[in-house]
């Protein structure tokens, strides 16, 4: 394949945001151990970026100043904090992980090409160093290439190495949380590395590894999967590990892998981008891709966007992931058949938020604003959609806490949930919620 063909879809997208000439060189290894190079051309005299409005500048200052800048707590430098809450007891635990940090990065990256974000380069450099350590972790514990863990690999006082949010809790309790790498976090990191033009080996390895974990020829199914999909759907699984029925040393907490629709959408976004920039998908990955697309389209047709989630808990998260996939798919028709139906449901759900004037679900509000803006680009946006977006933005701003220096969102919406037997854990992050709201308000 010629360099010009490799560059065609990317240069088309770059020209659309009116950036100019810079040269980035990637070296990537292909299966037969040959090395090929592709150049990505960007325009060097970029158009001047816009200054942030006053409120949004304070929101950015909150994100800028709350990124962890030192290693007072092991393996946290460069990340944004989050906390987990055990639902039954209301016990909270502060932590740092790859998932929240990557999601926050992706949200602010989407606006960094349009607006001036002071110190953005230093912030991304710190975050990249944070994620690089997770890649080193994967090598230390012989994880499959192209995958990443949710928590860092740390050593407990007893000498045990474990993936966890803390080294201070006894190992006998922590080992339940020593979960394998997962394809949700891995797909989000894929998108970040792609945007940063980093780690080409990771990008190519992800495409191959993800095809090894599909919902096919399995002895058992996860307990809730029957609510929304047939057995052995061939869609993508969540965990990079085998079921306990096949391997007694499986690190999957519940012992059985699951199929989550939002996880599948995040994987589809990565693979759609892979097709556009790096070439065709390999056999098992392509089959999983096609089956996942069919399953998502059917889920929308059946209005199952809530019951299809294992690790998420609201339809706005499904449609956020769906809008990201549609935004990147260009000429790919993978999800096109569900677009009209998806738009109807997005309108219905977002309008229903305005009927709940006391709602404090500000992250959900922000998610639907972004979805509306992505599914209805500004050049085709009707006055009805513009009015709906404006009403949602007004409601969202009521949930933003503001002082003389910073502004942030403290939302009742969790990022995601984990149901581990009788225990339900929810994760929250004011930084993530603020980044989502910042993106929503600044997207055109």
C-alpha cells in the first residue's frame, strides 16, 4: 500500500479542521517482521485557537491544577483522582487508575484543537508518562500485547505483586480485585495513543489481540447476558482472560467473561479508526467487528440500551459511545442502519431530562449535549435541536460550582459500576465529570 493511500483518510480529516504541515514518523512492525513507515502530514501554521470563555477557563483551571503532580501516593503522578464507593455501606476509597485518566484525556483532547488550553502539553506529557508505566506493567506480568490494566501493578508490604488501588490493605482482601487487563480500558488507551501518535506496536497488537476474545464456542454465559443477546453472539468480551471453567486460575472475579454493549462500542471506535488509518482487520477481529455491529444495531432497534450494560448504568453512556463510533466511522457502514432509530431515542431521552427540573444528574446532561452535537453536526442542525441543546446547557450550568479561580461539576452520576457478588461498587470523579461538561459546552 502506498504512503498516499495510507494518508488519504487521515489528511482528509486533518484538512477539515484546517491544521497545517508537520511531519510525524511512525515505524510499525507487520507480521512478517518487515518494517514499514508511514508519514502523517499536518499543516504547520495552524489557525489561531480561540480563548476559553470565563466559565470554561475556570473549569479548565480545575482540571489543570488537580492533575496529580507528585508521587506522594505510589503510581499516581500524571493521573486524575477518582473514588470508589461501596453502595451498601457508603464507604469511599480514593484511587488512581488508567481508565478515568484516559477518559478525561480524550474529552479534553477533542477541544484542544479549537481552544487555547494553558499548559496542555505539559499535562499530556505527565499523563503519557503515567500510561507508559502501565505498558511496562503489562510486560512484567506477561499480559497479551495491545492491552492495558485498570489499576497499576504494585507491591504489597508482604511482597506480593498485585494490580490494585492500594498497597496498604491486606493481600487476602486485595486479591479479589486483582483483575486481568480489559478491552474497555485497552480500547480507550488505543484511541489516546492514536491521537498522540504514540506506541504503534500497541496499536497493531490491540487489533490482533481483541479478536482472540469473542463470545463464541463458550460453555457458559454471564448471568445477565441473556437479557439482551443470544448465546455465542461472536461479539467482543470484556476481560483479557479465559473463563474459570476453562482455566481454574482465571482472574475474572465472577469467573465468567461478559459482553457489555458500551465496551463493544468503545472497541468498535478503536477498530473503525484502525481501518481508516492502519489497514484491514484480521480474520477473527473482522468477524467480531461485524457481529458486534449487528448486535449494537439490534440493541438499538429493541430499545435495550440500558439492559445491555454490565459495567455502565445509563443509556447516555451507551449513546455517548455510539456517537464516538459514528464520529469516527466516515464511510464505514457498520452502524449506519441504526442511526435514524438512535437519533429518535436520543431526542426522547434528552428531552425527558428537561421534565425533571430537580435533577442533579449533571454528567448525564453533559453526555446528551455532546451526543446531540455529534449526531447533529452544526451544518445540519435544525432550530429544534439548537433549542434543545441550549436548554440542556442552561440546566448543566446550574450544576457547576464556581468560585473566583475554579469551576467544577460534582455530579450524582457514576462513571461506571461493578457488581461483585453481593457487593456493588460505583466510581466517581469530579475531574472526569468536569471534563465531560467542558467538552459538551465547547463542542460546536
